[in-house]
C-alpha cells in the first residue's frame, strides 16, 4: 500500500508542478489554488508512505516521479524541447528510481 500511495503522491507532484507553471508566479487565482491543494495532497501521501518506507527511498522515488512526469508534461503539453541529451537524462532518472525500488526491502 505504501508504494501505491507513493506513486499517487508522485503523480500529484506532477500536477502541482504543471499548475504552478500555469499560475504565472502565483498571479492567477485558480492555478495557484490548485497548486497549493495538490501540493498538500502530495506531501500528505508522501508522509503516509514514509511510515513504512525508508526516507531516502521514498523521497528519491517521489522526486523522480515528479521530475520525469514534469519533463513529459513539458514536452507533450508545453512544447518544450526533446533532445537526445534530455531523453538520456530522463532515462538515467528512471534507472535510478528502478534501482532504488529494487534495493528497498519495504
């Protein structure tokens, strides 16, 4: 259950990062409110998952999901550049997440 909550927390991180971009520095009300709401949800689920997962593993997986998710959202929805170097960097992050999951005993 902790891994599922951590996955959802990471996905919520992607949502709040996207909404923060849309808030234009917290100058737009609804995206700003959404950013804060999804942040609270993401942090809450992260903290619950940390009850049984190691700190380093949980935090690394959470930030990794957020980083990869934000990268994909940026490329797909915001038209950001997709270069071979950026794709390799994303692949290395995913590799780190997989290795951290495999190495975790929880």
